[in-house]
C-alpha cells in the first residue's frame, strides 16, 4: 500500500487525466438547443424595432422600400384589392417624419391615410385593406401536431407561431379551457384549425376586429349580431371588399349580374359597380352567363302572336 503522500499524488494524476474527458462530454449550449422561432415571430420582432422614416410626397412603394431597407422585412402589396378600391398603388403619395419609432408605427403612418392595413403572413407582411388583410391572415396554411394539450395552451401556442390575435374568452369555464385536445393536421387554413380546436370543447370562434375570440356559442352569436362591434364605417367599401373576398375564394357572388355583351358582365351591389371583376383572369372558373331575354322579344312559343290593333269605326256622317 502506498504511503499517504504517494496516494494523494496518485489521485491527483488520475483526476488530471479524467477531468478533460468530463469537460468534453459536458453539453455545450448551441443555437440548435434554442427553441424554434417561427417566421411570423421573427417578423413580429422586426416590426417592433425602432427606425427613422423621412419621406415627403413620395409613392407608397418608396416608403415601403425605406422601411424594408432598415428592417429587412419583405412586403407584399395586394395590388388587385387596392385597385378595386379605386386606388393605384403606384400613385399613392405619402408623407411621414418619424424618428426612433417602431417599424409598425411607421407602417401605420403611411397606410392609414388611405384606410389600408397590414397583416403578418408567414415570413412576409401583406399590405391591403384591413378586412382583406385579416381575411388572408386567417386563410394562411398551417400545420399543427398536438397530443393531449389543453385548449388554452394550444391556442396560445398557435397564436404565437402565426403572430395572430387568437384569444380564449375569460368567461369560458376552467373545465372547458383545460379540455385536452389531440389534433394533427398538415397544410390547413388557420381558421379551420381554430374552429376544430374550439369544437373539441364545445366552443365557437368569432371575429371581433382583428381578434379571433374563442367563446361559448351563445356569446359568439351575440357578438356577431352586435352592431357596435361591427360598425359599417364605410358601407360602400365594406360591401366592395366582401364581394372581392367571396369572388377570390370561389364563393358565390351575391350581386345583380347585368349583361355587358358576350362573356362579360358587371357585378352591382346597390349603387356600387364593380366593373370588370368577373373578367379578371384567375384560377376560379366563372360559369358562362346567359343573356337575359329581351322584354320586347315576343318570339317565344308559349306567347300568343301579337294581335293587330283594331281601328275604331268611322263615325257616321252627320246630316
């Protein structure tokens, strides 16, 4: 047996040899260990960074390019919808003088004069009308994989990943909020995913502004019929936007169709003439329109031939 001093020196040698092995085996923090951040979350953070915008009577595109250069955000302008509102995106002039303001505030400053808005969709920011931006945001495709996750956590996770305002009503019972959901879906519209999640707890989603609220069926119906929460700020613009949304997504257009010649028509809602919408090229097939019968045309088989007018008998000569 080694004397105590020798044993100490031997143990020191052993520890010196073993410690490097432990050090190399210890986990080293890497970027891969960080939680995954979705593209929408990255865009949301970029919109919160401070920038300076100095622009006077320049085009909207010039303003967006200035913001893009400072934030590296990819903007997509919904030219079709904006043109149907009566604006030319190339000729919209804007002015803004903001220093060290959030990028989203600068974006609002150049869009609000024309009642335009924006929405984060994946790794881009869509510039359109508020209604269309919300519509396109809720139609974006998502993939979810949930296994026994309570409803409140599932909605919060989905809201964070898509940078959308998905909220569970605080009036919902704790039992409903903690309903466990197991759902796996690929490439489905965000709106469909939220509806299916809500249905598992017997709840309903309802749109309130740019918020998708999951609540009870009774409250959802009440909110849908509340005029204060859905004020027609610009009825003509709202109807026009609604028609565009329904046409773009392949739904029936609830409008009067007037004949404009072979293969052409103009959609009319009230006194709003959406001329040319049905002629725009797209992936949605528009069924051929039949020319309405001419009211003056009396050549139908079921109609009686026109009778000649009877001439009044001449009056007898007076004596």
